[in-house]
């Protein structure tokens, strides 16, 4: 079907008159059009006389190129506006041509399907291909093969699909389902928020066609992310969610005793559907849970897709396809979307191409494009990827079906993203309680006059004899009857709380945290064997001299059984897990080497820059070890890793911040997904966050990973928050994270100076025996101590150093290695051993209003019978000073106050 293209010259004249008087009085599209028109009028026209054959061919070649490049400027894509009819850059005069040349024939080597054609025929081909219901931006692609591939599939068909009657009836059926779904809920639940798809109904038959196309290509899974608008419609009409389940949410008829978790609003929830596509087979589609922050789900989808692809093996990228549905305002406005696009071709984050569909309502809440972006199209940010962008008239469902099929084929051919911009409208306000006439009365007057798309398409098919009015009526009745029946079954009843199906790989795992020790012990001889492997390079490999020495020292420490530092313990933890069959993924900014030049998980040959990853060369069978230096992004990369861990429960997935404060730029991912995902959506996740943390005199940001923020989010055993002080503890914590029967996010304050601190080392015995201890008692066990210092992290070593310098046994130092879940019983047992202590003090480097103080204060106070005191920095708005001398004085004061001042110190140290 070809939608009639409106030509209203009076309307265009009226808009042009308004533009000449005040350019801001018309919309952006008209301003751009008239600006180009005026430029064209000012340019002198070339002579239109007879042209030599070669000259004519050159002009026609330029015309073909420009239509391919700029034809979208004349495309009829907007249901609410008159179609553009001319543009100065596409006028014949711009090429030195005129109407006199229309009947002249010319060779057309640029068109693969015809060798010669008249100028008139060439124009007809180009306009039908690029200036009707589909506008294409693809000439920015730098690969000529990709351009040619697209041209060979668009120009011969004129960007029109060749659909048989059954396919067209299927489109109508999906439009009917989409429209009547919304109308039914609008009638039964007046003004209840559902974020209707009305105005963008064509998305439903488009997605239906896409799933069938993907299935024919061999896809078996689709990972889908989308914001609110149309989400419920997609769940029912695409993913196959029973209407009764959705009605139960509107009815809120659950037995309160069965309710699990805190829950979320209905238009945020995800769904895993098994879709029967008949002859095309079956596809499993996961709609990922999405909070209100729109594009926040985009990197999560990519992470889920990447994990599922790797789990599917070599053919994974063809079997698992990521699909993202966006709003136009969010696509242009949300920075995390640009970050996600940037990851698409990176080896650590690519998913073989993502299909992006923009439901372009031409408005964001009440904000028009003029105030929402500085670009012509909302999709312009995607041009950085060198991928095609299709703009499609939202009321031409056949064009939508054609383009989405072309997009799927392009992804399969080139492994790259594709963007499909569905230019439509939002029939009602932002939600069902919003009044759009307050802010866009003109726009909504035009919308009110638009019939429902299923009515328009049905009329076209009836007129063409494809279907009868009776068949259409029966189709509508069947859809309505099914929903009414489901409503009758649910309304007024008590509904069982629905199960939330998810991937079967999660069946062995629980969300119930246990404080019982997890067996993380490893035979010492096995540790030595693994150390020899990971610290030995190939014979023909020439490392940097310092790296060679580093690996030799690591191996010597393990062989001797003492002096094992942080990075060495980490490598041993990774090696043991890999050897036991646990895959590991570690990513972050400069994580391969390590920000502090400590890890060196990837070693580079200094002669030829060949890269060697020792953990990928263990003796015997081992799980894969993947380490990636991430782009300089936090929100998107953390979202990706959350999604990866969401889909892969059997592995150890770690995201490392370059400095702990970098988590600030990804705080939304923590709030929206990591801390609350289990409570809101019943989704478990074992992602680990490695956040370098500790006051080293490096200024405000590079001191604190904002421990206090994580502790504020802790409730219901939702995540693990730790700050460990020894390599052995780190070793066992990593192994516990992978081997426990439960899955919880782990937030770990990792050290900086302790990476090389001479006392922050462990013995092979400590590493071999385990398990992880949530509280570490004072190894000296000064039972006669009059004062107990409780602390966490690196300040322990400064307190210990001062106690040794004072040679006192009046002070005991106990380390809290896990903040949450708080180890009440373990700490209570340790404190009970210090019967002579009259003072218990919490010591921290952080300001009083930061760090762990306000979290631990009531918990520790409940365990002792005298007031808990505090030693640390004073309350502050900044985590630390940037002046080295002030930092040293503050640090010294903390140690003096906690343990005691050294004899002979001046007043500054008292």
C-alpha cells in the first residue's frame, strides 16, 4: 500500500509567509526547508541548453549521488504535516539541468538494474526510492560495499515491499490487536496510566514481521529493551503475555500474603516470552526490566545479549539479537545512549549489531524538538557509527515492515547497528492523565482528526479487494471478545501472584543470603602449580624487564609461602576459579594492566607488541577468562556489566572503576538496577564492583568511592559491601562471590597504597585455608586492652604502625571486613573477648558525615554497654582536602587521637 502523499500548496505558502516574517514562528523542519529554498533561489541557474552526452552523464551521476545522500529531505514521513515537494539542493537547476533534459537518455552505470534511462526515468526511480514514505541516510557510510548493498536492495524495489495478500492481512490483524488493546484498557480503566501506543500502532506489525525475519535467519533469542510507551501492548501482542496477567495488574487483585518483594509499576516490568511463529519456528524474547530513566536500560540489554551470545557458542551473534525501542527525545537527549552506541563495535562489548527502533512521537512529555535537540533528526547521534538510518512514515505499515526486514538483513550481513525512525505521533498526552492541549493545541487538533491506523489500512485493503468489510469486522470482534472474556475471569477475583519466568540457568541459585562460611579453600600445592603457569611466559616472548621481574617475584612468593601481595592473590583467585570451571569477565578503564600498574593480566611483548594473557593458558581444561579495557565511560559500561551478570549466574563478573569516585558517574545504575533490582523485579545478580578507595592525599575525588551512598541503599540483604585489608581476604572474597549458592551484587572498596604496602601481604597458608572472614580480630589478641578500635580498610595499618611504635598493649584493633550484611554475631563474639575494655571507638579516614560511621553506629552500639565514640575527620562537604600539608596533619591527628601521640612530637602533632 502506498499512503497518499498530501500536496497542499496553500498551506506551504502560508508557512513560507510566516517564515519570512519570523523564522521562529514555524517548526524546525520548515525553517530548514525554507532556508535551503532561499539559498537555492539566490544561486544563479546554469544554462539549460543542450548538453554534451558526457557532460549530461556527469550531471546525472551527481544528481543520483545527491538524491541518495539528501533525498530524505523530500521524503513524506510525517503524518501530521504536508509533504515537502522541492528542495534547492535537489532541484534540476542545481545540476545545470532543466525540464528540457527530461527526455534525454543517458548511461546510468550507477544504477545496477538499468544501463540506460532518460532523465525523467532516473528522477522517477530516485524519488520513488528516497522521497516517498521512506527517507534513508546512508551515504555517510565509508564502506562502498555497504552502500552498494543497500542500493541494490532499495532502488530496484523502490523501497516498496512485495507483499502477498496473506502478509497484508497479517499486518491488518496486528494493527487491529494493537488498537483494540489500547481501546479496551482505556474503556475499562479510565485515566489509569499505561502509556498508550496509540499513534504509533504501526510498531506492532513491524515487530511481528521482524521476529519472523530473524527466525528465518537463524535467531532463537531476542533481547528487548524499551521505555514505557507501548510496553504493555508489546508484551501482549508480541511477546505473548496472557491478557489475564496484565488485567490482574490493573485490578491489583493479588493476595497480599503472596506478594514477593517491593514490586514496581506495571509499565516498568519485563517479561520472558516463548513466541510460536508457526512455520518460522520459535523465538524466545526477553523484555528487560526498565526503570523510569528511559535509556538506562540500553547498555543493560547489550550486556544481557553479550552474555547469552557467549553462552550460545560460536554462532551466538546470529542466534541472539539485541533490539532497542527508543523515544525520540530520549534518543537525542540521554548521554548513556551515545555511550552505548560507542560500545557497539568494541571487542569487549559488541553484540554483532543492535536493531534500534525510535518511536518518534515528535514530542517529549510537553517539549517540542526545537527545545530538545540541536540537530535535524533525533537520530543524528547514530551517524557516528557509520550505520544506515531509516526514517519511515509511521502510518505506512507496509513501509515499516519493508524497512525492518532490510535492517535485519543489514545486521546479518555486516554485524552492525541499524536505526529505524518511525515518525508517528502520540494520540494522547504523556500519560493517560495528562492534557496535551495545554501546551500543543495546534498539534493535537491535527492528531484528533487522524483516524486509527487500523481503520485506514482496512479501508485500503477493502478497496483493493484484499479483504472484505465482514472479515475485518470478524477480526475486530475476535480480539474484543478474547479481552472481554479475560476481563470476566479476572475482575472481582483474588488473583495468584504471577511467577516471573527467567532463564533456566538461574534455577540452582537463591537470593537468600547466608552468613555461613563458604568453602573457598584450595590445596597449597595446587596454588603453586597455578602460580607457575600464570607467571611463566612463552619462550619466544620478550616482556618489559620490569614485568619479567614482577612475575618472577610473584612466583617466588608463592613458592616460599609468604609475602603474597594483592595482585598476586587476585591472580591466584582467578586461576583457581577458572580451573574449577567458573568463567571470569573483568572490565574497566585500563583494567588489563591495572590503573596502579599492579595487575598485568595482559602482558605485551616489547619487540612486536604481541599480547599474552597468562590466565588464558592454564594447564588442563579451564573456563574462559576475559579482560577488557573499557571506553572512558562509567554509566554505560557498568550497565553493560550488570546486564551481563544478570544473564550469566555461573561466572564471576567484575567491573572496576579507575578510581573509586568514578562510580559517581554511574550512580544511576547502582540506584536503579544494582541495589533495587531484586526487590523491584525479583532479578538476582552477582556483579562485583571493584572501587579503589582510601585517603592517600590525592585530593577530594580520588579518595572516596562514596561508601556511605552504598550503605544508605542497603536493606533486605540486597547486596554485599566490603572493605578488606589483606590479600588472603580478597582471595577468599572473590571465590565466595563465585561459589556461594546465593547471588548478590558485591561492592568492594579496593585499596591503592595497600597494593604495595609491605605489611599488606599474606602467607600461602592464609590463602589456602580460608574462608572469608567478615570480621578480623586483632592478631596480637591483647586481651588486657583497655580500648578497642574498630576500623575498616587501609587505616588499620597506620593504627597498627602507631601501636607498634608506642609498644603498647592497651589498644586492640579489630577490622570490620564486611559492612553489609552486618556481621552482628561475629563482631559480638570478638568484642566479648575484651572484657577489660572500657572504651570502644570507631576510627575512619572519611569525614564524620561520610564513610561507615552513621551506618555502623547503631549496630555496634547495640553490642556494647557503654557509648561508642568516634575518631575521624570532621563533617565536610568535600571528601578530602586538596592540600598535602593539611591532609598529613588531619591524618596524623586521627592516629594520635585513636592510639596516642608519639613522645617528643611538637604541638602540630598533638
